[in-house]
């Protein structure tokens, strides 16, 4: 595909809020127990098998592989400290019309449980609710002088403040429904992202929302439990950059499913698949990932 210099600048970097939503799902409102550390390892593979318009331009080929990491520590049952680097670092990438950036940004947050069956500030048999204020810390980046026309970065590379809300409704011992919301506010700031016409970026907010149905079935006389789920997610950035009239907003509606098992009280594994349905100014990326999580007890 022959794209002129101006068009390549307007083709935004692959905004992998799609990936961030799809890699680990929104998770649930439950927290890591007190005096434990949960380590999450997420290898992912993304590819594109269809196109949709990006302000009149579409990309023919996208393919990448990444490795992500999550650390969550619970000093008490009702509070967790989070360091989430998912999707993380790219170990392989290929696109049809340029180069691909090497890493996504970091989320640092504190997750607080308000309602739960036990361990939270308020007890409830049917409802779990928690929230996580935090911040996005930009990592990576590139040499804008050398690669201003071709590089696509896998994240915003902007400082931002975030708020995540988690709400679970427990139907019975086999099923629960999760609602998830994330809002990220980006103050005006300087950046070297060539997707913008100016280095002063006014990209005020990203919004992620997700509805999930989760299933968990414990096997008889065993510590193993099977689990699975379905989800529908919506991402929108209503104003990408107020000074760029050709790239005013993004949105993506996607769906996903997962299947896995809790192999012990401390270890669980899940295979996840996220697929795009419709969108604008985002790449229609299909994402396959494996999420492996392990709980380590921390001595008092």
C-alpha cells in the first residue's frame, strides 16, 4: 500500500486499548488475599484478518507477539497494590506499511474492596464491588526524527490518571456476572508520537467498559476447578487530539471468550481469545493469549 507522508502520520499508532481489554479480560471484583503476592504472566499473539476504514485508509497486515507481566500484593484482604504491564513488551511484530513500537505503558494502582462475601469492608452474599485508582506511566517510545512516518506504537505513551470500577453479581455457586469500567484522563502534555500534527497532545480521555459472564465448576474430590466466560467490551476515545481535524475519535466494539482451570488453590491457567466486531480509527486485531497466575504467600 502506497501511503503519502501526511496519511501515514494520520494513521494512528495501533492503540492497543483493544489489547489491554482483551489480554486479561477485566477480571473480577475479588481481590488477592492478604499477605499474598499474585504474579501473572501473559504471552499474547495478535493478528489481523479483516480491515475497516481508518478515516478512509485501511491497513492490510498486522501481526505481533508480546509478553506481559502483572504483580498484585495484598497487605490486607480488602486492599491490593497493583503493577500491571500487559500486554508488555513486543518480541515480534510485522505490519504492511512500517515499523512497530516495542512496549506498552505501565499501570500502577491500588485496588480497594468495599463489598464481598468476606474480607472486604462490607459483607454481602450476592455482591462484590471494588475500585482501583491509579496512573498510566509511559514506557518505550522511539526516535521521532528517524521514524516519524512509519512507526506505530502499541500504546499512548502519555501520562494519565485512571479509575477502574468492578462490580460482580453472584448468581449461584457456578455463575457470576461482572461489570467493569475504566476511565483514563490525560492532561495536555508534550509527546514525540508522530501520529499527532503537533507535539503538544490534547487527548483528554479513554473509556473502557465490559460486561462478562463467568463460570466456575469445581471437580469432585479434587482441588481442580474448570472455568470459562464470555464478554462484550466497548472502547472509546471521543477526542483523539483536538488540534487534529482528521483524527477526532476512536471506538471499538469487541467480544471474547476464555476457558481454563484452577489447578491448585494457588495456580490457575486460562486460554483467551478476543475478536473485534466493529470500530473506527483502531486496528481490527484478533488476540489470543494465555494468562498464568500464581499466588505466593508472604510471611508476616
